[in-house]
């Protein structure tokens, strides 16, 4: 049999049993192409972080190849580049404006209480134009644009050892809720987790990717989260008692 025939067989076996040299070579090529696409589109340099291999047989149903990248000028931002049936797409502007909003408002949440915790805002607007010209708008314009559909998200990771007495903790959560409620007319969701100390760094890494993930604290290991609470614009919250009844 010709060598090319053996190579085809090896690649077919690789598809059945996981990543091999054949797939690694394909991933390197795809990564290079995706980086070229996004660098030409936005006129800046990016770094590849993670390649996620899509479904081989049914990419239109279960997702095609995608790559997490970050701009070299600001490594705090991370976003997806997606392989499409015809070319590529990305959600850079989603992460770009999430980062801007977080930079503006993160300190407001941190100042509500004197303790160690990690705070991350994320904007998720389904019809936000993912074009280089979108970055010319201010984050205030984006948030107040009623034509953009979506939510404002706030994620807070609190080390378990930093947790306050229940009444004080409930008051803090209520102040967070009222503060976010007054920030804009946007619908919002706040997700707070109390994290075992050994997993705080993992939680910090997870928060970095929150603007581009279908976020859930369960993405951490089971034992990492002591308790999590989710509440927002659809919650009926009149005072801190709402939280006092829910904190373990």
C-alpha cells in the first residue's frame, strides 16, 4: 500500500481514538489561519490560548473548531474565534466592552466591603456588531443602546475564609443588588460563590473567561464551591432578609 494510504488510515484511527500527530498538525494549521483572520480584521496582534476541536461529523449541530485568543496589548481580554462553513467569526467586541465595563465599575463593588474577593462584570448582547468599527463607541453608549439585546452579568468569587457573619453577609449582598440595579435599566444577573481557599486561583481564571462562557460555577471542581447564590432583576428583593434566609 502507498504511504499516502497509510497516512489516511492513521488519520482515520485518530478521529476515533483522540488527538494524534495528524490532528495536532491540523490544529496548528487552523490556529494559524484563525490568528491571521482576526489580526487582519482588527489590525493588531493576538496570542492563541486554547484550541477546541469541534465535532467532526456534525459541526453544524454540535459546533465546529474554535480558538480562544487574547490581544497582545491586553492579556486580560480573552475571546473566541469560530470556524464557520464559510470562513471565520469572533466575539472580540463582547469581551472588549465587558473588560471596559469591568474596569469602570469593579472598584465600586470592591469598595462595599473590606475583604479579599474577585469581581467580574460581563456584557452579553446577542446582536452586538462584532466589527472593528464597533470599538469606536464608548461602553456607556453600548450599555444604554436599547437596540442591543442582552443582560448585564456580575460574578463574585469570595474565599470561604473571608465570609462574614450571616447578617453582615446578607447586607453586603443586598448592597450589591441595589448598586447594580441603579447602574442602568438593563436586566441583570448576579452570581456569587464562596470558594474553598485551595481553588481561589482556579476561580480567578474562570472569571477571566466569563464574558465568553456559558458560565456556571460547576465548571470548577465539585469541592471548590461551598455555596453559590444567583439573583437579579427578576428577583423580588425588598431588603437584606432575602439573603439572610438563603446563606448557609
